[in-house]
């Protein structure tokens, strides 16, 4: 084994916690304005955001690239290629409407407040960054034994912003590949083949590590690459998409990799 490929979101960067914190800040402000619980507001806005996101013509593109509805709530998508210009036009409308419709569903008819909350969520998420506690230790222990690459789905503007906020990550990686630059996202085989080609490696020379069965593990399986699934939530992998190894947390990859 010569190289280790890492996913970013919810593998090294605790993206779900970042989103939760942005929702918490925004919905607590909404609670002050409406006297409705922050928890109920968040649930309503999340539901409306998911449903609204799927109505746009660019939705299939966002699925392919790997941009979820809650990234849509804070992204600008000024990437300039593929379908990003259309997404950039839609984003401000989507962001305000998701919050406004979420409020309306629980009895608050206030486009003005919806607009205010949309901006607060965007600003909050832009300023939040959480790594897993073990992330830097794991990378430090692996960097002298393997060539490291980062393979992340998403819009380049968003992913570069995340990496700028967590700038201690970038020196560890020889290559950083973002799906939005390629026009295809994991699990598409071209993403993995591109990284192998860029690093002059064969599929047996590298292992993929990620938290997502449908992107990280399925993509590795598609080209016959070994994988480690970080199973944060004690799920069961389907028979047609088994990882090579399964661990409960990022730090558990060290015995697997450093004992080989």
C-alpha cells in the first residue's frame, strides 16, 4: 500500500456538526422573534429545504456533484463551470424561500424574518469549522508512511472555503480533488481513476477511507480499490456494497494501516 485517499466531509471535517451549530445559532434567534421553539423551527426548515431543493432543474447536477440541501443554504456557487452559474442564480432565492416557507409551515408569515434568518444561517456556517478530535493526530501518524490525497464531493467554492477554515489540513495532502472541478462526483469511477492517474498509482496501490457507503465505498468498489468505511452510526452495509474494512471512528484506521 503506497497511498491513502480520504474523504473530507464527516470523515476528517465534522460537517454535520458544523451544520447543526449553524442551525442552532439561527433557530435560537428565530425563537426570540417568534416564541416558537428552536427545535420546531429547525425541523420545519430542514423539511422545507429538502423538499424545495428537489424541485429545481439543477437538482440532478447537485446530486451528481454531491451538494446537499443544507450546503445549498449557505453556498454562493460562483464556480463558473458546468451548471454552477444556474445554481448560483437559484441559491439566494432558495435560501430565503426555505426559511420563509419553514416559518410559514408553523404559522409564521414573515418573508422579512425569513430573509434575515437566511442571511444569519449563511454567515454562521461560513464562520464555523469543526475537525474530529483525532483528525490531525491520525494524519500526522500516516504522513510519513503513505502518500495522502483528499477526494471530496461538492462545489469548489464551498470545499475550498471549508479547507481555508481548516487550513491545518491541506499540508498533509499531495493532491486535493474536488468533484465540482471534474463535473463528476463520487462514486463515479472517473473521479477515482483521475486521482490514481494524477499520482501515477494503480488501484492496488491505494485505499479509500470515508464515511459514506454510497459515494466513498461504492466508488472504491467500482474500480476494485480497497476501502475503509467509518461507520459513525452503526449501520449495516448491504451485501452488494461491502467495504474491505469497517471501523467505528477515524482513529480506528491506524491499527489497520500501520500494521500492514
